C-alpha cells in the first residue's frame, strides 16, 4: 500500500513521551459502546497493557461532546494507572479532503456514494499517524461485522480487511477484539461488568446507505468492494494536500 497520504499529514501534538513503553501501549478508539467494550477486552486480556485513548472530533457528529471527559474519568477509575492522557484530534480539514473529494466520480464509476467508508478511513489514518508519532505498534478499534444481524457499510468483512491492510503496511497491529461478536447484548455485558459509560453522539449521515425503513443496503456489495479496492487506494496514492491535524492532550 502506497503511504503517500501518510507523508502528507502532519500532527501538531505534544505528548508526555517519557511515560510511553512502546511494546505495552495501545492507541484505543473512544466513541460508542463497541469501542469502549473493545478497549476493556484488550485491558483484561493484556494485564500489562497501557491505554492511550484516541478521540476524533468531526463536525458531522453532534450531541453532548462533554461525554468524552466522563468516559475518560470512568476508564481511569476502572483501570487505574493504566490509562494515559487522551488525545483529541480535530480532523475536519482531512475529512473534507478525503470524504467529499470524489462524490461525483464515485457515483459515476461505482454507481453509489456513502461517506461512511471514507469517514472511518479518516479515523484509521489518524490513529496510524498517532501510533507512528509515538512509536506505538498497537491500535484497538471496536468494529464488528454484524450488530445483531445488522450490517454497517463501513464494517463489512472486506472493508475491515482493507483498513487492516493499512495498519499492516505501516507495521502496526490492528486489534479488533469484537469483530466476530454479533449479539449486542454480549457487548452490553462487557460494559456492565465495569459499569462503563460510552459516548452517544449522532451523525448527520446516519443510515444513508439503507433502503427506506429497512436495514438492507441500497447498494450491491460488489459495488462496495470495487469502490474500496479501486477507488480508495487511488485516492491515497494521489493525495496531494498538506494537512496539519491539531491534537489536544486531555489529562
């Protein structure tokens, strides 16, 4: 996988590097229930794991963003001394450059467009950049192929495989401990075990790829596959904008 896009993105990040033990640290997605449950599973299964929470802020998400501080506080209570300061990344410039860059071309060539696949691509690119910046080799995400038999366009098996290929190309292990958990109740049990909380935000584009009043995709999976494996590599290989991502450290 061509890494041109990673060369074009720079982080404005100051982090307490003296506290990082590279082999034990995990960058962990902080968003909804699945991401928190994934973090918990990694912390349980790796007693020496040190977690660096990663929060990606986007303008298309709305709701009470003060929830992030509550989540980080609760994680610190549950896993004392194993939760490091969180990193909040403001990624709207990158989001606009990637997600809205090729709408017309995508519709013309692949017969559809959904922002969700490239939106999650932004999340993964940011976490790869943070991991490289901090010399960390582990990233944790909460994606699942099924959500009580409901599919999400950015989490079907071959899309997750594509995201994983990005991590592999950069020498990073992408941990997906919930990938094959279908039942939402199993995820809830993990959260309840620690009385955990998660972030519940809304997205302007929620449900854009479902047929009206159904949970069926309004696009064929062959079209999605072609888009992921033809359009996205080209987009990443030809990315020519210099982007600076502003990161804040939440202590």
